[in-house]
C-alpha cells in the first residue's frame, strides 16, 4: 500500500511537470480509490468531454504553477498541522463536504479565508455550519454531488429477481441496503464511527426484524460493528467489499429499501444512487437530503427516534400505492443531478470565474 502510494506520487509529479502546459485545472484526489476520487473522475471527464476547461486528476500538486487546483476533499489540503504549502501562483479551490464535531482542522478556517479562492460544498447544511465557524459566506459555493444516469438506472421486477439470484440473495426477504464505511480505521471496523450512525442503523433493523422478514445487504470497508450487531440479533445479511465502484449498481438493484442513518453527511452519494436505481430512499435529515427530499413525496426522512422511525418505515412498506407514488417522483427528481449537468455548474460557478 505504501509502495503503491509512493509510486503514484512519483508518476503524478512527473506528469504534472511535463504535461502541465496542456491543462488549466488539476483536481486533487486522495489516492485511495475512495468515493471522492470518483467524484473527481466524473467532474474532470465531463469538463473535458464538453470542452469547458482542460482538466486532469492528480494526487499531488508538485510541479504545478499558475493553475486552478481543486482539492476534492478537506483531507487533500488540510492536515492537523495546517494547510499545504502551495505555490502562490496557483488558485485554490477546496471541497469540504461535512464538518465533524471537534475536527482539529476547524481552527484553520480563518487561514482559508485568505488562501482559498472558493470553498465548495454539496449542501446548505454544511454551508451554514462553515459560516458559523467563521468562513466568509461569499467564498462558499453550493453544488450538489452528481450521479451517472447512464449506468445507475431502475430495473424491472424480473431483472431484480435475476440479480438477487446471481448475488446469492433470498427472494422472499425485504432487503435493506447500507453501502458505506461506518467503522473507524481500515481493518475490521469493530469500533463504530458514530457520525455515520451505525448504531442507529442496527437499532432500526433489529426493530424491523421483530415484525418483518428483514435481510441486510452491506458493502464498504470496516463494517465489523454492524456485522457483529446483526449476528448477535440473528438477522441474516451479506457483506461484500467492492473494489470496482461500478459493481455497486447491481447491489442497489437487488434492494427493496436503502437506509441512511448518519448524524452528518456531505452527500451521501447513496442518496442519489438509490434514487437513480428506483430504490426508495429513507434517510436522516443530513447532507443533501433536506435540499432534495420532500418527506413522503420523493423519499422518506426519519429522525434518531428509533421507535418513530421504525413505525414510519413499516407503514411505508405496507402501503404499496404510497410507495409507487414516491418512486415515480423520486425518479423524476434525480434527472437534474446527472454528472453532465453538475459539471457545467462547477465550470460556471467556480472555474470560469
């Protein structure tokens, strides 16, 4: 892992120096094959495809001068020791998806007011939080995450049955999905990452399983806490860590519901992906959810009250007519979040300026 990271740094440094003149925008990613890396890929690919600005992805800013540098997550620009030292000829854009409580990087916000040309975030909740913490409001630009509607699409009932068979999933269960990293670290993840709400997820699943035939479908690394809770409650589940991001599409299509129980989010990306696949989204009011979801119209918003949330989910499962209406509005609402359209927003609201 360390060797691969070092080799990537060497390769990108070389390309930065020798290809710099061919590009105006460099989108900086974490080199972890993580969610934000795919955001960068979609943004850059669509900017180039539509000939809006010459762009490429990199994991380092070494060798770059007189460029727009968009740091795709706060981790790529600020550490506990402060912001990276960047050549002053470059213009700095930083994406900050959500602000964690007691994040030591918060103390560097006054420095961002002078160093960054713009701070991008995906939702108004984070925008308001950053303003409260001292970031200048005029620097903040809200552009939501996008989704690739060419591959994230609804499937028919017969296709769903086929996909479940291929994935070794039961046909007679209510399958609820959770595709994220919600344990601390990158190993088993037995210690829960509370901001992602794995405890709330398990509490709701356990209550649902008392009355309904529930099956949990999990992806993502460090899911040990959730898996242990499900095993202790004798709730059947399947977990698979997907190394190839597009493989997640069939996992969505196998679902009956997708459940987000986070306490804070920048997206979540699953909000858009599940909607695009025609899977009812049930989410706490985090990240982009209140910007996109109208409760019981194009999705379902729950809170951290386990009993009330469980009853709301059960009433939805038992009302097929209501569920169908929600799905129709959900699929209609997702159309404006295609990455092609979102990339234009990045250009017009940030890069063009």
